[in-house]
C-alpha cells in the first residue's frame, strides 16, 4: 500500500503519518527529506530532477507512507499512491499550532530541521495565507484523484482505523472527525 498524506503547514501531517506507519508497519517518508538533504552538515536543496529521482527510488522500494505539503515535484506521488489523504483543519487551528510549535521549538522541547527564528515563524504564516488564497487551485489539482482521496477536516489522529477510512474511499465520502 502507498499512502500520500498532504496538507498545509500545521495540519498534523507528520504526526498522523507516523501514527499510521506504526499501525500499518509501512515505512514513513518525510518528504522534506526528498527536497533537502545534508551535505557536510549543511542543509542543501535538491534540484527538481534529483527530487524526482529520489521519489522514483522510494516508489520502487515498495509500500510507503509519505507526507508533505504539495509541491510540483510531489505531483507524481498523486499518481503513485493508492490512497491520498488531504488534511485540511480549520485555519484558526493551524494558526494556533504554528505558534505553539514555534514556542516548543525555541524552548528546545521539539526538534526541527530548520532554525526556529522569527523569520521562520513569519514564513509559516505567510505560506498559510498564500495557500488560503490559492485553495481553488489545490482543489483542481486533487480533482482527478477524487476516487482515492480522503479529506480530513479536523484532527487526523482521531480518524477511523485504516480499514474504516479505506472503505470510505471507495464510497467517495469525506471524513469529518
């Protein structure tokens, strides 16, 4: 099984993907590691071709759970995945999560792969605002995949078991947990 979990900043993609990985024993792939890798202790962005190569290698390895925000280089995952989960909690909830995550990171209570400074906090809010202004575009991108799409509009960790929501995909339902 190949599961692609998507959502905007602070939609709980990583939390849900890790939980689902434990429940299903499927390998978890954080897609930021496709875009960025470490060279001599420096975080370096891969080219688009390099990103696509990493994704194809990941796919050739078999089953997986991958999570990330939508990027053009990830579009191929929509085709590869058996299930696409779109996490779309309310805006107010994501804004609160961004702030609380930033505070935990600054205090050293939560690890992160970037410098948790004020500029990064601003960026997260900027990306959130940008997404909200382009929500219709995201809906258009997802439209061809509606047959394997599950939309979760609240906390994914409160979602049904893998089997229950897998059945709902075939019925084309939207989950609201």
